[in-house]
């Protein structure tokens, strides 16, 4: 059993809390631009003093509305400026923030509000408010719903008006009463199976994450940097990084307008972005497809390979003369345009949520955007390991964030403990007992640690496929490789109890249009019309053969089926964090899986 620990290079005191930075910044650096928010389409500065005043007013409003220390207050909204303000106001009065994904169904919203016992809900729009109103009769604890940006009064205005008669000293008193081991948030894990569990994180957990991140990537999180948050703040990664950025005086902007993300990046000009792998995959695939559509596919392929080789050379003796010349040429022709699409100033990114894959990590570093890939779960307050400045190894999820430990069990399962690791699930002693033993949290992931202390995630323990021949196969390796192909949107390996590994594959709707044009197909044809098309199958077959090179012969995909539709969150195959719900896919496409193993 392998075990590693990294001592904390910082401390978290008994009276420390996440919201204290709001008023510390107000006192020490009131004119620092801590946020930028979109006002009538223009990014407008919000200073530390202005943010603190707004957070204090909202906190006074919460007290006026009867929110007591320990109460749960839910935010049902996509990422936006008000989300961050409300979150810090809730924490300031000793209550717990309960995030709800804005895409959640009525039943999911009902469960989170019922299980958490939330007393107040902030809903983004009239639509979200109406959904909550329909559930009101089933939610005896919920006293009020305030709309952030609807046709009626806005939530922040309502709170400001309500709190006008509350002495600001009451907020100060609430802050003084907080302890670092007090709970700060309940985050319901989206989960690929079963009901979501409320993961309780304390102020101490979040502060260990914030201070650990600062210690791990100090030059990315400091005053003068700019961060655009576009992932859902309901997801622990986006929220933890946004809080870390606030504490370190990084200027933060918020948007949920993913469709217009590229033009927004060009205006906001972030120096750092935080994302999940699927976004990086889409950016690469779109660039590759655009190049192919413009007849420059071969040039892009050579440029991409040059970037990869240049990055790989960084881990050895460095690039030779010819490689440096090629890299400089493509930097002018290709890489500069990719950086310009991100605003021109972006030089680094933090990626988490799922493995990105070594090839894309090398590609992005080669074009001038180093991706610091990390690993974590909601239960670890986001990252517990991350690749770090001066300690980066592509293909791994980095080293432990200071203040934490990891252990690899005999069966390969990764177990962790430390400052960022939660103490249990909300009102669910059995789930807590199943997940934590002797202080170690069982992640459910299979990991390996190299001699330098870098962690590599092999796959999910519960997702291991055991073939009829007894071969254990981690599907993530194959699936990550397949999704890297520009034509493929999602992939799911199958084969439990079967003689060989098969795969269900979906086609990227955007890439499909360009592919049809280049291959002379009917422009009106759907993916369903062409699942048996020889050209389409041939292109997917190339991707399958490439993926197979990453595994042993017994683990290779022998047959695949192209599905007529893509996996989406709306149709139930993906979680809000874009993980495939394997049980849902297996049930929905049982006939397709059966066809893979039907004897010809």
C-alpha cells in the first residue's frame, strides 16, 4: 500500500472563515478591482469597497428575512455576478449556501430543497421562480423565493431594502461568531446513479482549498491576473477557484453565455481560464474542422504535431534547432490565432472534472497555453492534487496540494484525507460510513503514483468492465482517446461479461455538417440516416484503431455502433458536469449493445 503526505505550508485558524476576506479587502485595498460585471454589454469595474458594501447590504437583508446561523439558503441559477455576491453574503451571516444547477428538473430541485431543508431560495429568472412555486406545497421549510433577474423586484434590491434597518454590527457579530469548522455549504453531487447526496463542506475545507491552490500555483492566483468563470458555480471546481481568486485579488468576471464565449473572451481578455476537458476538446476539434473546411487540414495537422513535439521536448533536453524553427513558423501562422481567440493574454488554464489526455495537454502547452490538470471531487472541496508551477508532468493530475495525504489501496483504489476532505454527507450516516474509514475517504477512483509523487487516474472502480475472459478493462482510457477525434462527441465502452470490448459512439453535431460537405453527402441527412454509411464508419474506425493503440490487445475495441443521437444533459445521458450516466445509456441503447454481440 503506497502512501504520500505533503505538509501544509499555511495554517487555518479556529476563527478563520471564507467571508472574512470581503471586509479585509475593503479595509486594506478598497480601490482594487475585484470583479468586472457586464452592464448593458460593457465590462464594468467593481472595486473591493463596492463589492463589500453590496455583500454587507445583502447580508443585512438576509438577517432581516430571518436567516439564522446554520440555515440553508439555496441558489438556483446559472453562473452570474449576483451568484458570487449572494454566496458571500450567505456565508457572512453563518448560513450555508446550497447550489442548484439551473438545468435541474423539477424533481431534482424538489429533492435538494427538501433534503437540505432550505429556508430561502434565490431563483435566477421568472421561469426558475415559477418552477419553485409549483413545488411550494411540498416544501414546508421554504419560507420565500426571491428572483435574481426577473420581471419583478430584483433579489439584491429586495435584500438591500429589507436590511436597511439592520445594524451593520449584526453582520460583524455573525462573522465573529463563525468558526472554521462550521459548515459553509451543502453541494449535492450530481451522481451518475441514485439520488444526489448532500456533501457538507466547512469553512476550513474551503480555506484549505483556497490557500492550497495559492501555494500550488502562486503566479496564476495573484493581483493583476484576470479570470473569466463560465463553468456552473453550482460545480465545486468553478466555485472553489472563484473564491480562491477573490481571496488573492484576481479580477473575476462571470458568464453563462457559452454560445458567445469566444467573442466574450476577446473582450474580457483573461490571463487564466478554468474549464473541464470537454471544452478544451471542443476548441481543438472546432479549430481542426475549420481548417479542414478551409482546405488547410494538412497544415493544421502538421502545426498540431509540431506543438505536441515541442511540448514533449520540454520534458527532455529541450527542442532542437529544426523543431524550434518549425514551432516559430507555426506560432505566427496558427498558434497566435488560437491564442487570439482566447483574448490574446491567456497563458494558462486549470482543468479538472475528468481526464484531458496527454496529447491535448501537449498540444495546448505547445501553442502557449499551459494546462495545469488536477484531480478532485466535491468531497475534496475541488482539487486535492494539481500540476504545479515548476512541477508539471503531462499525463498526470499532478502532486498533492499541501496539507493532504493519499493512499493507494491493494486493489488500486485511491484514498485521501486532509484539510480539503469533507467529514460526511448531510443526514446520511450510512453513506458517510461507506465512504470514510479510519479517516480515509474512498474516492472510488483507481490511481497510481510514480516515483516523483505524481498521481495518475486509471479509471473508476465501479466502471471497470470485466469481460467473459476475466480481463479487467478501465473504459476511461479508450473513451478519452475517442473523444479527442473531431467527429466524435461521446463514447462509451461496453463489454461486461461479453467476449470482447465494444463501444457506443455519438457524432458531434457541429463537426457533422462540415464532414457531410467534404464527403459529398446530402446536406439534409441526419446522423441517423448515415449510421451505416461506409465513409462515416471508416472515419470512426480510424479513431477506434488510434484509441486501441493505448491499451493491450485484450482491452481493444473490436466492434462499435454509431448512435443516431448525441448524449445530452436534456435527454438524461449526461450529468451537469458532462459525465456519461452509464446505466442510463446502457438501458436506453440496450438494443444497440445487443447488436454489437450478435453473431454475424
